[in-house]
């Protein structure tokens, strides 16, 4: 949900505030492969401006890294070009999650 994404971004921002630095090392990876992908589409920007702008800010501080599933985009007729430039497109969201866990990432 939009509220869930907002909560996760707020929790991420609290980490930045606690560390009193501009970056924490590796950014928190958000792999989106469901309806929340639509929040980042240009056509929905006005409705989800707060989420997109917060994500852009946190990405600029290298606190988060937003990745979306190309399969979801294709199945829902969303063009990758309609996403903000800070959003990375990965081939398949669930595989990306498994790959990150294999690299030592943990759920947030």
C-alpha cells in the first residue's frame, strides 16, 4: 500500500538521522514487483508525489535503491521510460530478491 511504502521510507530516513551522516554504505534495496510499481509511473505522479519525491531524496543520499520488475511492467503495460531516472529496472523481482539475499542482504 502507499501507506506501507511511506512507512518503510520513513523508517529508512530514521536510520539516516540516527547515523548523522549522508550515507550508510550499501543502500537499502527496495525491490518492487506488485501494484506499488504504479506509484512510480509518470501518469500517477500527482497522486503519489510524496512517495516519489521521498524516494528520490533518499536515493540521492544513497540510503535506498529502488528497483522494479520488468516482468510486472510488461504485464501491466507500464513503460520503463515512464519511471523516474533513479529507479532501476531488473528482469524479475523475485529473482532479484533471491540474488540480494544470497549476497547477504536481509529483509527490512
